[in-house]
C-alpha cells in the first residue's frame, strides 16, 4: 500500500525475504561454497565439513552470547579474555587441586558469569559506555591472567576433560573417520537454546524491546538494569563454556590461545545481520555469519592462500556488508516522500 | 454535572524541583469519557503535571484521587494498573518489533523465564484493533509504518493495557488533516467506551475543535478550566501568555526588488521535484508544509548538503553549483537548522566561540591565530544586536534559554554576512514571548537586504513574518500565496487538507 503498488501476499513475502540479511548471506555462502568446491577438491567432503564444524564450535558459542548483548543494544569486546580466564581458573582447580568435574565446570561457569556481570555493573550503575567498559575489562582480565600465570600453559588437564566424547561416528568409503563430538553437540544445544530463548521467552522479547528503544522500554516498566545483567551475564557464561571446550579440544590450557578471536566473532555476528545499534538480528543469521567466515578461511587454506589474506577478506566483507545495509536503508528512506505525493503534482 | 464522580482529581498539588517551583496549588479534574485539552506554553508545567499523574514524579504536596480513592504514593507501574496511560510525543514504540509485539508488549513483562504466548498476543492485538475499527498488518515492523499508523499502535497499546485515561502529548504535530480526522474518530470511540482522553497541544485550532473542556496553564499554575464553547482561540492564546499577541500581517510587495536566488526545476529523486521560485533582495519567503513534505530536504539541497539530480540555481544572476555546504557558505548562503541543538550550536562552548565558528578563517591574523580582542568584539557586537540576554559572551550556550540559543545560531550565520539566509523551523521549542523576538530579528534582517527563506509548519509564524508563502506537499510546490490575500485559517485548511 505504501509503495503505491498493489501486491499479492506472495510478492510481499518475497520482498520481505529480500530485505532479510540472512537471505543475502545464504546466497553468498552458496556462491562462495560452489567456487571453493570447484577449485579445492576436498572442500565439500564430509570429513572436511565436520572438521570445520568442530573447529568453529567455540567461536559459534561465543557468537551466541555476543548476539544477545548486541540485541540488547550493547557491545562486549572482553568475552575472549573472559573465556581465557574462566578456562585457566578451571584448569588450575582441576590440575592443582584435583577437584571433581562438576565442581570444576561450575567454577569455570561462575568465573565467566561474574566477569560478565561485572561488565553489566560498570555499564548500568557506573554508566560507562559499553565499548569502553568492556575494552577496559578485556585489558584488565587478560593482563591479570598473564601476570598470575606467567604465561605458562597447563598441560596436565585430567582425562575427563581432555578425552574425546563421541556421540556418533561413521567411516566414509575412502576410509576417513567422521565423528560427531562434544563441541559440535554443545554448539547445537547452545544455538537452539539461544534461539528459543530469544524468540519465545519474555526475557528475550524484552531484550529486543530494550535494544529497539531503551527509553520506551524503561517507560513501559521493563527493568533495564536486570536485563543488562542477563545479557552480559549470559555472554560471560557462553564465554566460559567456549573456553572450557577449547581446552577440551586442544588438551591443554594456553592463557593466550583465545586472544584476538573477539574480532572474528564480532564480524560473524555483524555479517549475520545483528545491528550494532541494537534490537535487530537473529540466531540463524549469526550462525550463517560464522559459516561464511569458516568457509572463507577453510577454502582459502585449502587453496594454500596466506592467512593474512583471510584477515583482509574478513575486513572487506564487514565493510561491504555494513555499507550495503546502510545504502539500502538510505534509498528506502529517500523514496518515501515522493511516493506519497498526490498524483496530479 | 456536579454529580459525576471525576475519574481523576488533583487537589492542591505542588511540585518543587531544586530551587524551582514547577507546579503550584493545582486543582484539576478529568471526568470519565471526557475529551479534555491541556494547553500552555513551553515550561508552563504541563509535562510535570502529566509526569506526576503517571507516577514518574512524586508531588511535593497535595493529593491525587483516582475513581474517588486516594492513590499517593504513585509509581509508574501503579499508575498503569489504575488505568493511566501516557502517549508521549515520540510515541515510545519499538521500531524493530512487530505491530502485535508492540501492542501486546505487556504480555512479555511477566516472569522473565516464562515463554511468550504469541497466539495470545495476536489475539489481544486483534481485539484491540477491532475496537478501534482499524486494520493493520500484525506482523509488519513498526519501523515500516507511517507516523499516523504508529500513533494508532501507541493508542492500541494503551487500550491493551486497559487504559481508563489516556494522555496524548502533541498527537497531531505531524499528521495530515485526513489523518487527524481519523485520529479524532478513534478518540470518539474511546469516549463511547468511557475512556477519558487528555490532549496536550499547542495547536489552538484543534483544541477548540475537539475538546469538551479546556484547561489553561501558565507559569506552573492553573489559569482555569472552561467548557470549550465559552472560550475562543484568541482568548485561549491570551490566557496562555498573559499577553495580547498581535498577529498583524507584514507582507510587502517585493516583486520589483532585485532577485538574489533563482531556482528552476530543482529535483532530487525521491525527495522533491520541479521546484521553481525566485527569492528577492530583502524578501522573506515562507515555505510551509507538513513534516515529510520535502521542505527540509529542499533546504538541505539549497545549502549544498544534499546534491540535486537536476535543475539549476543562480545567485545574483550567476549560475550556482553546490557540491558541498562549504560551497554554499562561500557563495553567501547561510542555514539555521531545525534541530537547533543537534546541528546549530556546540552546547558546552561559549557564545563567542559559537558565533565565531563560521567566520574563523577571516578572523585569523598573520600567524594563523585568532586574536582574543577581535573574538570578543565579534561576540559582543552580536550579543548586543540580537539582544541575547546574557551577562557575558563567555557563558556556555547550554546555560541559555531556547530562544536565546536560537539567537546564537542566528548570530553565527549572520556573522558570515549572508546574501541568503535559510531558517528551518526557527521557533520550534521556543515559547511565545521569545518567538516574537525572533520574528523581529527576521524582519529586521530582511530590511537590511538579506533574502530570507523561512521554513515552517506553523501558519501563524509564516503569516507574521513572510512576504510570500509557498505551500509544499509530497516534494512539490502546490501553490504560492500572499499572506493577507488568503486568511490564516484558509491557509491552514489547505495545508492540513
């Protein structure tokens, strides 16, 4: 009606779909995937795909937490540092004190959750802008970790932590072993939970409302402070899970192993359509963002391209995707005035 | 009438903020199902009054009764539970959420761990929209709706929360006449359901048209409440200001003056098309139109901020191409923005520094520095010429009142000695007394030979200052009029038609 063109519901559904970043992202993934599968022989093989899933499960779990913070209208740079701290604390408890698994895991989660809540505290009560608060927190917690650990890795993780947990496995015709392992299952569970929680629960919808218009949310009686703690606390928990899974995958705890992953995770979320101004984004979108990054890195690896080139590709993809969003919304705004003009003019 | 129990009754309500008496001894009633208008100038205490009833502020003294029950102390949640809803001017909607999620937002406010029942939300929404006899796509994002539709969503949200009394703050500010009529039809439906509506407005014509009773406030006190038949627009205006406002017409015939700015077929796709006009030396040319008519977009193009797609401009007979606003400033075009605070001044800086901003280059000495003496002189001159009320030009602009801030912006551009001055809604947020002052400055400047384009959606403002008026709608100029040849009322009818 506003476009001045009578449209069928199929047309409007198509138009809605075209406006969704997820649809564009899926198209890009298909194109990039096709190119790689034609040029790199192993790319589309089942073992490669499963391997890719496992490699990116840690980042995907952090991305789910970050997604919640982005929807709430904030941003967090400190989660990779949080993950490292939680991982190292848990590793210390397990290797030095020999605590049992449930206690170690709980302690790791607690460290992540507390660091997340500390961010929320700084942002909500001290009123520091989220990007500043979390950059500072990243600096503090990572430096504390390096100081107290002396940069030393912990190689003596208990078996319950480092043993592979295989949920399902099969052998391909070519003799490769394909295994669905704990990180993959954890990623699936976290993704499904985050998706259901954000779309179906009161808290999820309140987070979207707060990200869309914080002042209106406050006026309508939404408890902004509590939601900040929910969002940053959730990201802290996800970071802790990701951190402990990372140690599980590599079999040791290296203090700076996850340093610098925050940018890749943030890129994936933004690529997937999560808005840095809040209120907009979906779990499938963020997942697709991760998939695109994974495909790019893996495909370029298989083609033997330098890893610096991958960083360039990440940067360019972010620039391109964000400018596309801005340009298309600007065009939409422009066409509104004249479209409503009287026909005689 | 006396036997009706008022839905809301305030007795002796006062509110002091630190050092300021915002409200003083207010006695006020709203009856069930009544349409009531609350009018007053900016800063008269209207918003404070609303916020007290909505539970945002606690009154310093006095009592509030709702349905005959004393309700103090009040908080926002309690006020809402008692049926008080406030629709703020910005509507407070969630642009990223769907219509249904906005209207039934209360359903998501329960226990955080509870799942949201989307079917129930849709049912609530449908029932409410049915009551309003209004059709909307429940799944459309609110950011895709027109302003009028958003307003309906805000009202529907109030209804979904079982409102008994709805405050609407400036509900018609950006609506067309047809949309205002539709809104009024909805308000009368609410009335039939026994829901009271209090309009807060500064558009006096509407007040007279829809309200049953009018309450006028001034300087934190209630001047009085009258049935609408007993007061007319002029009387209300006088009660609001305590002054007699003289809206005499100043239009002069300037057609023999030399042209300053000639615009032909100016077009920017999607924003405005085929704009033709000639501005003459010393002339005040008004451009009126609603928000979204393309008036501000045109102004930005004339100032070089947006490029045009086709058409020509000429300044004093010389062809003019603007690639940026620097080109415009160099050519002698100045622009005072609608968003005075956002775009016009740097609030924490001093008056002098702000005025100097656009002429800095011409003030530098051989070393590229700006001598303090010439800075002081410039600031002092303009403070005096524009009668900015301030003890010293070193004061930060944010310490000034709205009207005086607007004068600082004016001074900043006038210091560039412009040939053309574009004023976009110069009196938004300025009270009536200060408005008069700004009108005087505008007419004064025109007498000195500056060509002025004044963009506004207030017809009375244009009539009080302009020689000619262009009416814009949908990105085009519909007609040209001379104030006095048509009446203010006629012009308003056409604009809001």
